[in-house]
C-alpha cells in the first residue's frame, strides 16, 4: 500500500484555490503599444485607455477609458458621435489635465490651437510607467510651461488605477494661474454615469453627496458611482497631501464633468457666497516648479465611504 503524503495534497489544494482581488499575485500585466499619435495601454491584454496626442488636439488626453469588464466610462463626443448622447462642452473629452487662465492664455475652453499643450516626447514606457514631456505653448507660440508627466498604471481583478504626478515648470516668464473654476485634472463621463441623466452619485471625503453639496468645496477625495448593465461601477479622484494647494476644490457637475481643481479658489468661494473671498493667484517665477499629484481609481463593485478613505490613507502614506 502506498503512503499518502498529506502535505503534498494540502499544497495542491492551496494552489488551486482562486486568489482574491487585490492580492499580490492578482496584479495584472500592463502593456504599452505605440501607434500613430497615441499609446495604447493594455491590461491583461485588453484595452484600458489610450494616451492620445497630436497637432489636431489642444491637449493630450486619455480616451476611451474602460472599466475592468470593458464598459466604457467616458463620453464619446467629440471623438465619436453616438446617437442620443450629450454633445455639450466639446472641449471635455476623456481624461485630461489643463487650466484656463495661464497669464493671458486659456488652455481649457479652446477647441483650436494655439494655445496648445503639445506633446514633445515620451521619456519612459515600461513596467506600468508612462512618462512624457509636453509644452504649454501660448497664442504667441512661446512656451510658457514645461510639463513632466508620470502616469503609473496598475490593476487588479476589479480595479484599475492611474497614479498621476505632473510637474509644471515656468520657462522664461513669470506665470500666474488666475483663479478660475475651469480646471484642472478632469474626466468627462458617459451620460449613464452622470447624476443628471444616469445613475451616478457623487460622494466626498466630508460625507457630502450630490453636486449641490460638493461642487466648489475642498475635498481630499471625491467618488462618482453608478450602475450599468447590472454592474456597480465607480471612479474616485484622490488628491495627494504633497500636491500643490492641497486639498483641491471639486468641480463635480451633474451633467458629467468630474474634476479636481486646486487653483480656482476665488471662483468657488464667490459662487458659494463665502464672506470676503480672496484670490489665490498661484504664481511660478521663471525656473520654478510645482507638482500636482492625483490618483484616479476605476473599479467595479460597490465601495463605501470607508473603502475610499482607506484607499486615500494608503495613497497619502506614499
């Protein structure tokens, strides 16, 4: 009679148990694929998003943006015309980082160039890190700011993440970011995820819900969560404490714009009727830099307040 090796049996049983989402061995591979004027970001062999740039765009964008199961979270317009979809604010598309009052130039509302945030080169494209250099060129053609962008893409079974670190460096001139609500790190979501037309609902780090209670207030993080095809899907934007002018004001709009704006102080205070509002007028001297750090989490399955707060604590400890 053969002797049964119970330790071998136990080992084989452990190895066949499925791992849970978020476990170290559950991390999914990130692949970058260079194409004409874009870099596709694939996770587990599937398209998550594409970093798009080119002379026809006024700014680099990430578009489209997919959930872990492949549901599109971003509005198609103006890249794609989809019947019945909203077509307001044609300068809102995908995920983007920009600002509308930089000296005498506006980089947010413009639909044609110049001004333009122009992709110059890709510095790194490996191990989940995509690093780029862009120039913020004004109407005169002069470069006002150099942008160094690091985007770290990561994923587990039910969650994708973009860890964004953007450093802006003033070039030859003093740069004043005059206060405006039109900025800064933003995503334009599909109608189904908006509060006005879809199932989406905003929640902030202060426990507030809905656009009227969140828009124009400072928050460590804001979450937008809704349902599509029977699946709960959410997006959270977390602002790192070391980021310039932390915490950001929230530009959470019911029609579908979801943005964190650390520099729009006066516009938001005035709109919320705060007594004696003062401007920030964030300024960089020639050669001076500022870093803006955000984490965007895209997930499937409901996340309660405590879940997002835990994500923020983990992120802010880095």
